[in-house]
C-alpha cells in the first residue's frame, strides 16, 4: 500500500511527523505541500524541511505532479482534487460532521461558543464534506481559548485519526464508513478580509470570542479608528452599565489607558492592540473621545 499526502498548516505538519515517526515512511509515495498567504505562518517550509530530513519525495501544489498512490490523504487542503477515485481520497475536516461543513469550521465553532470541537475523516464526494464518515475524534474545551491553542489540540486529533486510518488499512485492507445524517447538517461559510472586522453591535462575549478566534496564525480581529486599521490582540469582557444612549463602538471608560468599548450588549476592554500600518501600540489611548468602527 502507498499513500500520497496533501498537506497544509500545522495540522499537516503534525500528521507528517506522526506517520514518519510511527513506521509509515516507506508507504508515503509523495507529499504535496500547499501554501496559504492569509496566515502568519502556513508551515509549508516546515513540512518541506521534514520531507528533506527524511528523504521523502515532495512537490508544491502549483507544480506538475501525479497522484498515483493507492490512497490520498488530504489534510487542511483547500483545492479540488482531480483524477482520484472518491473511494481512494480521504479528507480530514475540522468539525464533527455533518455540522460545520465547508470553510473555516474551527474558527466558526469557537466564535459560536461550541463546547466540543473535533475532526472528521471521510471519503471525498463531488459535494464538499458530504461523504461517508470513516472516523471522528472530539474534545471538550473551555473558554476563553485562543485559536492557536485550539489548533494545537485539534492537530493531536489529526494525528490520532491518520494513524487510525493507516493502522486499519494495514490490518483489514479496507475502511469502515457511515453515511451522514442530512437532517443534522449545517454549513460554515468562507471568510475573507472583511470578516476580520468587528461588528460592535454584537454582544461583548461574542466579540471577545472573535478576538481570540481570529488571532495568530490568522490576521487578527480588526476595527477602524478614524481611517486607520487597528488589530486587537487581547480583550477582556467587563461588567456592563446602563447606557442611556447606547451608541456602540464608543469609548465609555479609560482604564489606565485601556479603552472600554460599548457593545450591543456588554462592555469590552481592549488590553492590547496595534495600528496595522505603523505597528505602533494603540494602548494607551491618546484621547478619550474615540469611536471604533
């Protein structure tokens, strides 16, 4: 048996290391590495370095390559995979399907305050994330939690599932599968640069989760201060007060240089933020009468 690995991000790196360190080097026919310009570190160079260190053949996504292995495992992959039978293409997805089919499922799980997150490996289909489920792994989380920590926890589930798949194939020569319950399906939409900007009409708890879910390795939760873009790295929900004219986005208190912002419900204190262009700290604020948009 041979496998091709389509890998991106920290999860792809963790899966590669797990397979190489657990006796599966000889079956890895090729590693195809994808790049993602929308994160601070896409781990593509790290994946390439591991391949070089272990003398594993690898290619870049934009190169000309052929998928000729018995099975192809796609980890954090974001492109359509052609010329592979769906029964031979195994996809790893950042949610407990059939919930959160689609894009950015882990980010949206955290923003939505899900108490359980997980990973599903499934057979590919023409319709994304609708294939039969092979295995799933889940963990419970508590808030607040940063996306970096959530990725680290989920990456461990990726390695568990990847080893489980290959172990099962090694012993049984086939994989179990179960059709998804369509009545429980939900979808997670793609996110772009506009989705990094905070909606101050949301409640403070929701915005706090956005700040934590959009941080490193992503580009960070953002807002406008006048015409300048500010990235918020740290924030704290503080006790609300009754505001007669609840004009969201305005500073209501200055707590030792840290602005407290009126939200649709609740108040949010900005603890750490920088101007995107100058990289200067937004804290301490230089004037009180500021409105964030």
